């Protein structure tokens, strides 16, 4: 957690550097949030050929007041086909 992976409103916003997959691809279905602005839905393409539609989103015209969502893949914290690993840093 931190700047690379930021929790916000029950979701995670992950910079590409911290994603463990390169399978998120935009499907060009647009969306609008009244205060975070314009986004596009992202599908997850797995190596085995399976595709999970609309698993994430990417704000391509984000609100300048929320720099932690700028051009990051947003994913829900709880999704039946998603595993989120939280690793505690060493003390």
C-alpha cells in the first residue's frame, strides 16, 4: 500500500509498475463519474485465453484533485474472480 497501490472508496488504484499482469486491456466502453470524470472499462485477458470483461477501469480524463487515480487501473477490492495479496513489510 502507498503511492503505487492506493485504496480509495472500496477499490484499489494500481500503477502499472505494481500490477503483476499485463493482461488488462481497454475495451473502450466509456464511463463517467461526476467527480472523478471520464474512464474506460478494462478487460483482463489471461494467458490461458480466458477473458474477464469489465474487471477494472482506467480514468483517462481524471479529476486533478485525485492524483492517486491518474492513469491507474482501478479494481474492486472484492470480486469473485480476483485475488488481492496484501503483504506486510518487514519490521
